[in-house]
């Protein structure tokens, strides 16, 4: 499923003369594309609609996005099954802001769903993919293996999985790993990441196989 979150237009953008060209519905958004005829005198607007499984407008809270699009996947993973959340967008679109809210809520839900006292465990691995290959962030930036599985898909194999005992511990570990990621100044965002992060959280139930 594909969900889109639209960030608000910022005050400095308005001050610079920018204007809003996006209208959001529940499952679609419309881009109002301002154009000029070939005579360079007459203006017109193209209204282009894009449809998705869910669209969150600039008034939607992070909690709404998590409950609507991520919480069901976290609940699925908490049953020792496999689920993936992939976030992408251009620099300055709000990925870090949204992801922070997602992993705080996910950490709470994951630990609410497992029984540490009964022997359930949760481990975390964190890899970074960049121009020079894959690095294992939790192992001092050592190279992470890239291996082909039985169906030919590439899998990242970090050498370290850290066992985590609490929701706060998981959030702290993710913050620590994020801070170690390679960054490079750009014209849009001085701390914009020049790499892609892959965080793998695995749950081992005391009476079930491991899932993530």
C-alpha cells in the first residue's frame, strides 16, 4: 500500500512568494499546475490527479498517520511475521520528522505486544547503503554483506544484532544509529543524508519462530 503525507507550506516559502498548488482528498491529491499558453500572455491551470491508498493532508497529525498506515503492520510483525515500512521523498519533504514519530509509537506497541519476562526477545540491526556499499552502523561502520537469497533477491546481512529490553531503549538505539549515518551539506538541508538506512527489528517469541 502507498500512503502520501503532504507537508504544510512554510512561512519562509510564503514570504518568498511561493504559493500552494496541492489539494488533498482521502485517497487522492491534485496538483494545480500553473501554465502559460504559447503566446506568453494567457495563463491556464492543469489539474492533475494522483491516486493512492491513503493521503494525509497538512493538518493530519503523526499519530493519525501511524494509526492508519503503520500500526497494522507493527501488529502483524509483533506476531513474529514479516512486515516492511519504506519511506522515501526528496530532501526537505519531512521524512525525518515523520519517521521519528513512527518509531516512537512503534517501539511502544512492539513492547506492549511481547512478554519479555516470559522470554520474548527483540533485537535491532541497522545498516546504511551509500555510494561505497553497505555499512553495519552498530558495528563501527564495518562492511555489511550483500548476499543473494534463494530467489535471487539481494539481502543485507549486518554482523551485529543488538538485543533491546524496553521501548525507550529501542528509541535511544535508533537515535544513536541515525546520528552515526553519513551526512553531507546540500543547498536544501545542511544535514541531509547522503545514504539510505535499513533498520531491521526482529522478535523472537519463546514459543514461536523469529519474524521481523
